[in-house]
């Protein structure tokens, strides 16, 4: 297998995550089902009547590579470690009212309680991200007074106890995973050994896939994928994705501090032309800032379609006949470059002159930090399939991904109200109002949601498209 594999994807397979998303079918493809979080290494994870206390019951007999059995003490130590670090897990735990180690209580060897400050509809999804466990018995052997959480030891030794354990790792070359025989639960790993080869050049991945040297190639361009579809022995798995491609307009920066200019650009973008020419038709049009397939999606959330005359009229309503701006995109992203060229060409017809500015990752990150980008192409997916999480990451004050510098007092109030609203019908009412406000304020131009494509050998089956971008390798099979 040839993977450009992030550490997070690897961790998702070698850490024991106690609960995870189920699997469903969309348009004939298998995808993770964010609405169905189910126990894996746990036996159950259920709330009290007021949904403030969640009880986790562990599956007995789960073994780490050391041979140590996973117990409630491992869960407690792992969460204490997360709170001490005050990063990642501790950060997302705040969204569900978990801020202190003493809110995680050991009941017995196989039972742990999580005492939240308030009930939250996000609990299962947040815990699907966060509820992974370290082998605390082994870790404590390597802890020191200066390093009580054995960070130095973990930096050199892969975690164990997930669906797979790391049996070999050669930096920059190869990682070998072997199915964990110490997992006694349902749906174990279907392939005994997986080799993850580091193949930096996409052209080399393509050649190795053609020759049958690897089974899966992740990170190949859409153009290469189109060519691979024609080859014997290779197939391309396509699945709906929650990846959103958008143009974020800084509502605090001229000329996009004027809503009429934002509307003008929204009408000037050739949506279908982009889907056809940049994505080869392999993308879904979207009519809301809320992603397709997310609970509460309402197509009234983005009532804009390509219409040059309406773009001109919106610009005129701003008191201008023309405006100019730079349009920033990732310098090494061919799709964003082609998209930018199409938008530039059509926006010009409406009186919007765009200077295309490709930026390397470091410069892009720096300018985002400075909040000095008036217009930028963004592409990404949310790890939690819920509008509250979307608002938290992108649309409230201080949100990390709020590159549009958007702020609306009513959105802020709805966001606060959503923290303790657990009834889905009531949440959908909140999300309908959120989308009405987005339709009015137009902080983003919504381009599309491209489908995910994965080129594999014909012998490969069992790919499940992850909504969080982290492949679950346990479902994969490769016939002889």
C-alpha cells in the first residue's frame, strides 16, 4: 500500500479508540456514519436521564501489545494526561463541559463515569475523537519526575492496543502493522498485515500501483486518477465526501466589508463550470454553508447561483461599478489554481477584478494568523458532523478557522443556546435560523463538495470513506 499517511491517521488504527462511527451506504459507497457512534473496545457508553453523567463500560479481555489488560485505570490515566497537557483532547472536551480531571471517575475495574457540567448533543461525537487509551502500566515504567507522563518514551515508541499494532517502523520508508489478536470484540481487522510505504512522489505512487507493487495510492491528483481509471487491474473507488471547497471573504476588510460586494461575488462564480472543468463532474453542488449530509442542512442557506447581471446589480447596490482584490490560494494545489483562474475570468465580467496570489504553506499560515487576507480559497472537512461544532470552529469570535472574520451577535447567542440543547428537532430549528443569517450575510462563497476518489488494485475491497479524513484500515481486504 502507498499512503501519504498522517500521524493522526496512523494513530486512529493503532490506538484503542473505545467508541467509533458506524458504517452506512450513500450513493452505493460505504462511508462512516457520524449519526451512529457505537462501542468498539468498550462494551457500552450511555448517558444518565439528564445526559450529564455518561457511563463507559469496558470490554473485558482487551490486551495491549505488552500483554497488559486494558482497565478503567488506563482510561483515567489517559484522561488525566490529556487534562495535564491542556491541548487537543482537553480543548474539545470543553465543548461538552469536561474541564477537570476529577470529572472522570473510576467506578470499578471496567467502569468509568464522565461527569459533564452540562448535557450536550455532541458528547458521542466528541468522545469518538477523544476517547482513546494508553497502556498506563507500561507508561509508568518509563515516567520520571521531570517527565511524569512518559512523553519522551512515547515519542520513540508507538502506542499499542488498537485494531493494529506497529511491528516495524523505518523512518521515511515503511511502517508495518499487524492485526491485534488481543482485541476480543466484534468486527476485528480483516487483513492480518498492512505495509504502509512512504512514496513521496505521486508519479512514483502511480507507477507502483500500475505495476501491482502497491495496492492503494493515496494523494494522487485528479488528473492522474482519471488516467488510472483506464488501466487494467486498477479501479477507482468514489465516495461522497463532506469536504467543502469555499471562498472565504473577510467581512472586516474592504471591499468585502460591504455585504452587497459579497453578494456580487457570490453571483459571479461559475459553480457548474467549476464542477465540470476542475472536478470532472465528480463533485456535489451545495446550497448552504452547512455541509451536505449534516443534520439540519437547508438548501435555503445559500440562495446564490451564477448570474452576471445579478452580480452587477449587487455591486451597483454597493455604490460601485467595479472593485478589486487579491484572491489567495495554496501554491502547490492544482485544483485551487484552476478554480481561481475560472473565478477571476467570470468575476471580471461583473466588475470584480481579482489578482491571483498563490502562497506557500508557511506564508499562508502567517497571513491567516495576521488576518490580512481579503479573499481566499479554502478546502476542508469537519471532524464532528454537527452545526454547533461548525460554528465553534469557523463562525464565532475567536474560532480558529474563522478566516472571514465573521461575527454576528445572533449567531453567538444561538451558539451559546446550542450547548445545552440536546433535542434534535430543537437543534434543527436553531440551524434553520443560522442558515437564514448566512444567506443574508454571505461570509463564504460555497463552491462544492468534491467526491473522494481512491485508486486501488482490483483485488482491494472494504474501503470505508472516513468523514474525518482518517482511514479505518480494519475494513480493508485484498484478495489473492
